[in-house]
């Protein structure tokens, strides 16, 4: 199969994967996950951190949230300053776009206070002080300001906190729009902005934890809702109103708390939509709890396992999130041969395959380093204008069709430095090519005449394949631009680059009077198109 056919097929596959991957209607998915057990001056909680981490794992593993776009703050990390900085990142329009979605989950203490005769809710960071809530907590008014400043079209707050039911401007019911297909539903749900929230309880209600699960009742049913139990019409789309309705009904049945859900300022009636991007074949999930324990505002003793009793555990396979990536690629060269010679070249063309593997280290959000090892083919098809040479006795006339077809293949080693912006990157780095193969194919006709009287002596053709002599190690500088499409632990990427030849690839040292030098200076540069896949490990 020809290389171009392979590349075309690979491109079609990438397009198909891209369409499937983007079917959830969002450009990027962002999340802020906060879980606090060990408060500095407030009563200890037992299930907040575990609840937050399990929600995070579910979003990353099954719903297309890139780990790089998930901000996590647990216990001593979840200071007021750090939470506000996290919102600053989400409000940055250079990072979060208008076609993105943002999910915010807070598991910890909350408080409601009377301010100017009105109830005002606050969430408490790890360094929050109850008597100084105005300066150490984060109010629902601030949360309203943050969500209005976030440029994403859809935002969903899930507040797993005590006394947290004062965030809304109006209520919300279960959406009952009619549609004929899932794609139509997605267009309707995502066409309008959504600013929605659900809280674990209303004013003056305490949040309940499960005795044998190590997480809250709210988180337990939120996870079950994401598993598909909230999908009322079984269309594969879990909307914010579906999951809020499911969580509220079940939590009210199991615990003495009343989850509240509603819309926030700026909402236009849209729906935050969860679409499963990975099918989970088997997974150990939390068992249905027979017992709940109310979280009192005092220090909680650690659970004691009696002799002969086994502790119930939920095992979550951690996603492979690593700065180390292995990649493979296939590409095509469009060669630019720079040749100086006494002969005249009527046309110079060339191409060749470019196939390789490599290793990449992601040093930071914006920079990475890669090392490529590749098979690089530099071939050409040169048409030379007719020419004549003489040995003093005979005149040799070559032409009219003279073709020289050289091919040099290299094993290239190429360290690359990359500057990244979101999914795009610029790359540059030196390349060294060691010769693997070198040959040329020469085809031409000639006539032979005696110089003294011009009498025709004979004619013939030359059609030969020989090694190219005096081939050099090739040094070059590739400069490129690329795009990564993230699919879990994999990245599909495309890259266009120009490989600038810095040194001569060969020197023609022919000295026969009847065979002129075809090239005195020969450099090769290439425009390259690469398609490949990266795997994080």
C-alpha cells in the first residue's frame, strides 16, 4: 500500500475520532474539586476528601475531563487564597473559552448568617474561622460574581456542605423538552448558557455521612446518578436537571436533609450535560448503605474494625497521568533540492517517507522536550537539459531526455523543544542523519560523432543504478507547528514542519572528460506532514 494512501486513511480516522470525541458539545471540560476533612479551627469531617476524590476520578475516567484541566485542593491545600486563585484561573478568557464547561465541587463546612436582615451563605476554606466568616470564608455573593465572570457557556456548582442552601436566584425543575434524536437534544441543551447549582442541604441542615462507605450521602447518589441511574429517558445524556432531581429525591429518602437546586444569575435555561466518553465494563462500586451516621459539629473518632470484620473498600483504578509520553508517527517529505552544477536542470522534484518513534517529557504546562528517532527518505527526480562533452576526438551529445533519480535514506536523531499553548505547539531542534542507503538511477540517450569531420560514429542509451559516492552525514534544523487531540491517556497529533538542510548531502567527484559532474553543491530541505499518536505512561 502506498504511503499517501496510508496517510489519507490515517487522516480520515483522525477526523472520525475527532467528531466522536467532540460529540458532547463542548470544546474543553474544566473542574475545580475541593475536599476538606482536617479544618484548622472547625470540627473535623470524615468523608469530604474521599467524596471529592471519587467525583474527580469519575469525571476524568468516564466523562472526558482532561486531568490537566482539573484543579484539585484537599485539606491544607484548600485555603481561602488558593480557592480564590483557582477561580482566577477559571475566569481567565485565555484559558477557558465560551464553548467550554466548568464543574465545581465543594465538600466541606458551610454556614448561614444573617446579614442586614437577610440570610447569606458561606463556604468555609480550611483556614476559615467561624467568628470571622466575613474575612475568612467565601460568600455566595462572591460565588455569583465568579460564575458570572467565567467565560464558559455552562457552569455547574455541586456544594456538598452544611448550611449551603442559599445560593440560588430561582428554582429549577426536571427538563421536559421534546426532541427526536440525541444530536438534536445536544443542540438544544447546549445552545443556551447554563448556570446551575445543587446543594447537599438547606438552611440549618447538617450533612450526613455513610457509616461504611467513607463518603457523604450526597456524593454517593451523585456518583450513582453519573453511573446512569439519573438518566430518566435512557438517551445516554445525563443533564444537570436529571442528576439534581435524582440526587435530591434519594438523599431526602435516606437522610434528614433536603438538597436544593436551582439556577444562578446569567442562566438562560440551558443544561449542563454529562456524556460518557469511556464505557466501563466492570467496576467495584459503593454498596447500598444500610446505615447512615449524622455528622455532628465535633471531632469524629476514627472507625474501629472489630475482629473478624472486613472494612468495605471501593477500589478506583487511577488514570495514567504522567509527564512522560511515548509516540509514533508516519509522514511524507516534499523535498526541496538546492543544486549548483555546470549542467542545467529543467525540473527538480522529490519526496520520500518519514517514519519514526520518540519519547516526550512534559516539563510544564507550556514547555516540553522530545527525542525523535526516525527513518528519513530523501529521494529526487531531476530532469537535466541536453548537453555535450568532448574528449578531444569525439563529441558526445546527451539527451533529449535525461533523468537522474537519487535516493538517500537516513537514520535521524532529533531532539526537539516545544512551546505549548492549549492544544497547539511550536517545535524546533537540531537533527543529525546517519546514512543507511545511497543510490541513484541514471537514464539518458547519447550520440557519438568524430570531431574532425563530424561523421556519425554511433548512438546508445545509459540506464544504470549505482551507489552515490561521498555521501555525508546530514545536519538540519526542523521547525514545526502541531496540534494535539487528547483522548484519555492517548493523544492523536498532526504536525507540519520544515526541515532546513544545513550541510551538503554528497559531493560529486567524477573527473572523466565524457561524464560531467551532476552536482557540485547539493543540499536537501523538506516540508514534512506528520500524523501520529502519543501514549502517556
